[in-house]
């Protein structure tokens, strides 16, 4: 649809925003426009492809100076369009009929001009019949079956108003008529508004008409050619035309937008989020259009007319050879303005010395190397053709955004040929070889710990909307004897991407893959769960290859028949039962990584406790026996040790049937629920105690008075000689220890109140406050410690050490919460952080009780 903007009087100082508002208020589009923030002005040159989206803050004079002066006035056309589309636009369309009609005409006009000849015949018939139903809303449901009505539609109105010309020319008239009549019957009972909504839904299967796509280069240490997709879902990228776009930023995260022209004629668009986000585009006009689109969505989301583009009213003429950004705040500083450097990814080859070869991969060799300060692992690319190079660097692009203690860290990239990817070095190499080499010394406890750490990494990846697609012990590296890290992201893709890495069939990890991945090349989080269970089977079997007795082509037949990998000899039955759940043929029946993490974590602690209980040092010597019998089946001792806390049946025998496996799984599930319930009750009790401690701040009852005359040695005067109960009610007016304990309690309560409103990056501030309050408390105790009897100091000093450990635990839980702030473990990690803070507050209270007790004991002695 074309507006009559060009007919308005062009006052030089009139802003585009004012023009848009005047058109909407005039009623030319219809009454009661409820979404004015969705509209924008487009200036299009009729004799070329040149077009410009006009920022609302630009004046008519600035538009003439910048654009219209380049061509004759008659060659320009102004269009008023709905450009900034809300995420819930279907709902808004139903509430704002003017908006609905205008947007429908706009989308349908675009469809007929650009896409009608590209859709399938079936979709073209559906969309055309929907328009016929809407256009002739009063027509009888069987109106087109009459020859006279159809002739009228065909000859007087014209079928090309509804259907693409290619479809009309290609089909015989009788065949086309019959198809139109049959298709029309599907929508004959729809009302006008229902036809428009159905049009959006049907056309949306072919085209994302609510998005705009810009080819550009992401500048992140190296340039990566992508298509940037901007729409209601935010700013997203896709590397291929047929791939699903991956989110880069949401509009609510954007703080400012800037751009400046480069010497090579391209333009650098800088979007400020939490850090710089740089995009290189072919021309200034494209950068302006992108900036206006992003800024428009930000205005729509924030319900404001304020622009995030730096200094929009300071636009100058583009006639001069200015290399600075048009919307910059300070002209004189613009030539030197550069985006802040990204995280270090570009390296110099002279900083690294290659040493021994560690292995060989699909793209090339992997070497150990010496970096500036640490040893590194270097992946080399043996063939540097452009397409191979891009795929090789694709792994680095993925790894650059990953930060987890159980994922191999990217150190940098050397882009000059030969291309290198530099990563942290894990000294013990691949987990598969490590398991085979150390199979005699590795315990089930260590193996379960390895599985737990891999699961943590996969929970993190799932939170990043990624699938790994190649989870196996060969892609897990051993950093220390108690720590493993997931690596090799060459096949990783974002979870929306349905396309597998295009290698030959022989290079696909068939024996690790889920049935749907083998049959349809479909990879999801559920298929990663299957592969993780196979990886866990490799770990528990001490490095054996899955289905090593089968050829690749025979694996799918075994899976279709319901056959699964057998239980490894020393694998606990409960763990194998969990694996079989992960190998459910139907993907929705498999557990999620979050569920797996909770189950394996609980099982790890139980196994640890069971091993401690069965230790000869802790159990009665006459009762102790090895937990592994001659048949290598994990068994329970006939007379249980004193600290044994597991259910006897869990380790007494392996599941001999599917029913046994299910029974064991139910026992595991019930125990986990009981543990979670107990933890919840404990946290509720801690909360009640904290509230009670706050109330004690205003209580001042003088059962015991302690005074220290300044000029004499400390002397205690007792008015009521009673042994104080915990947190005794004393005269605390001069008691610094009590005051600092209450400060600790208050900051812990404040941490609890603020944790749900703070971003994860700000967790450190309240935790730092807790640490400072704790330091003041410990210093105050140190001050009075010399005045107490020597025999009373041991308990106090022990409690001080415990408080320092509590603070270290709180910091650890805070870091864990920050690492998982975007994963499904976010809430659980916050709970653990609060639990650590509660423990610290309780131990601070215990320190006060110990000091009070010591004071009384010192006086008595």
C-alpha cells in the first residue's frame, strides 16, 4: 500500500514521526489505530533498487538533502508500512481491525509481487481462495459452483488478481476451475477476519514475512559471512539459506546503536549490548536501514519514542568525504572511534611452538604446543580451500561463546594459512584411551564422577540451545584424574538446526546415534541424551566400543528390534537402568539432561557414602568384605556396616528383566524425592531462624552485664550468674561481636531478598558485602580472644575456621549460579547459593554462642 505522504506540505523542519502521526490521526487508514509505533516511512527509487527507511527523528529538509537531491523528485515514492511487528501480532491484529486490514494488504501485496510464482500450486490455490472468500465475503458457500459466477470472476475481475500468472498459464482452464472450486469449499464458511488470519498462518509456512534479512559479516576476531535475521524474536544469524536462525541478541539487551564508514567503502555497525557486537555491511544505506529496524523494535518494546541511535539530530550532509559516523555524539573523536576489542581470539603464530603430535582428526592433525604462559593443544587444517576453512573455523565460532569448567576452552585462532585453532591442553588426553590404560585402578565412583561432569557440560549446552551430535569418550578429554572436559565441537549445531554435518555416511558415528538420527538425520536434545547414555556405557565398560561386534549397517536393525547394549560387568544396576531409559525408541520418553544431572548427582553422593560405609577403616573388621564378589557383581555385605545408608536391594543383584530395572528406577526416584523434601524443610527452618534473629536486634534485657574499664585490665561484673543458653538475652549495647553477627544476618537476609531481581553478573556485590561483614565479625572476636581463658579459645577458633569455609562455599555456589544463569539449572543453583548463605549465618550465630559461653566460663575460672 502506498500512502499520500508525498502530497503533504514539506516543511523543512517537519519530522518523519510527525508525518506518520498526522496520517494515522487523519483516519486515512481507518479509525482507532492502536499500534502507531509499528509504522515506518520507506523512501523508494522507482528506477532502481535503492530504498531508504527514514528514521522518525529525521526532518523533511534532511531527507531532501541526503536522498532526494540524488534523483528527480518524480522518481521517488514514499510508502507508509508496518515495519516493526510485535511478537504477539496475531493477538494485536484481532484487537485492532485497522491494523489487521493494513498489514494484510501489505503482506499480500508483497506476496503477489515477489513470492506468488515461487510457492507450490497447492499453497497458491489456498492463498488465492482465501482472498476470494475475503473479497466476496457475502457470497454463498456454493456461489463459485455456478458457471455464471465463476465467469464473472474470471473475465470481469480477473483470476490474476488472486492467483500467480504462472499457475493460470500452466493449467488448462477446466482443470484450474475445478481446483479453485474444490479449494474454495475449504474456506467457504470463514468470515473476513478469519480469512486474513488463515492467510498469515498458511503463508507463514513458506515465508517469514515478519522478518528482514541482511547479508553481512560478523566481526569477531575474524569475519564470518552470515545472513542477519531481524524480527520480533530479536537479532539472529544463519550461515546457510536453509538453516534455522540462531539468536544473537534480544532487543531488551541493546543499549545503543552506532555505525561508521570504513576505508574500503563498507560500513561497520556497532550494537552495544553487555559488550560490543560488530557487523560489517556492504554500504552505508544498508547499515542505516538495519539500525532503523533495530531501533524501531527497541522503541516498540520499551514503549517510547526515544531513539538508541547515537545523536540522530546531529546528521550532516553526506556530500563530503567524511569517514565518521553520521549519528556520533562528538565529531572530532569519531575518526579514531573503534569498537572495544572482543575477547582475545586472534593469535600470532610466533607465540606458539608446536611439539609432539597428539592425534589426527577429520580436518588435520592435533599437536601439543607451548604458548606464552601455558601448554596448549593446536588443531591444524591440512586443506585450506575456502569451504573447508569455513567449516574448520566453525568449531571455533561455537567454542568462542562457551564458558564452562567441563568444556574445553578456546584460547585463540590463527587465521593465516595454515589455519590453527588453539585450545587448552588436557594433559591426560582422550578419555577412551585413559579408560583402557587405567581400567584396573578406576573405581565406579570415579567413573560416575566423569559421567556427572559430562552431563553438567551438556546441561549447559542445552541451555545455550545447542546439540553436540558427537558425544563419545573419544571427544572427552581428561584434565586431571578427577576432572574431564567435553570437546570437539566440529559437528555441533544449535538445537533448531535439523541438518546434520554433510560428511559421508562412513564418517557418521552410527553406533552412538539415536534411531531417528540414523533414519532421518534428525538431531535434537533427545538424540544427544541417547548419545550421552552410550558414552556413559563406554565409561562404565572401561573404554569398550559400543556394538563392536556389529557392522554399521546392522546397528539400526538391532535397535528397531528393541535390542540395546548389554550391562557392563561392573556397572551398578541402577545406573544401567538409567541408561535404558535414555535408550527409549520414542524421543519424548527419554529423560532430559536436567533430570539426568539430578539423578546422577544423587546417585554419586549415595555411592560415595556406600563406599565410605564399606571401608575397612570405618566398618567392623569382622563384618567387612569386598563389595565385589567373584562373579564381578556388586553385592551388599551380609551384616551391614554401621554407616550403610543405601537400600539393600539396590546393590544385591543386577536386573534380570525389564520389570527389575523399572523397580530399581522407582526406588531411585522415591529416594530422590525424599531427599529434596528434607532439603526444603531444612531451608524453611533456616528462614524462620533468620527472621527470629532479626527481631532480637530490638531486644535489650539485662540478664548479664559485661564491662571493660578503659584504664584497667578487663573485669567482669556479674549481676545474675547463670550459664547462658544459645544466643542469650544480654545487654548488647557495648557488645561488638553481637552487633557484627547481626550485620551478617542482615546482609544474608538482604541477599535472599535481592537474588531474584539481580542479574547474574551482579551476584558478586551482595556476596562481597557478606564477606566484609564476616571479616568485621572475625576481627571483633580476635580483639576479645586474649581476654578469654585459654581453654575456651579452641571452640571459638574452630568456628572461625568453619566460617571461612562457609564463605568459600558461598563464593563457589555463586560462581556456579553465574555459569548456569542461562541453563535449566539456574533456579537450582540459586537455591544452593542461598543454602550456603544460610549455613554461614547459622555458623555466625554459633560463634556468638561460643563467645558468650567463653565469657561466662572465663569469669567462673
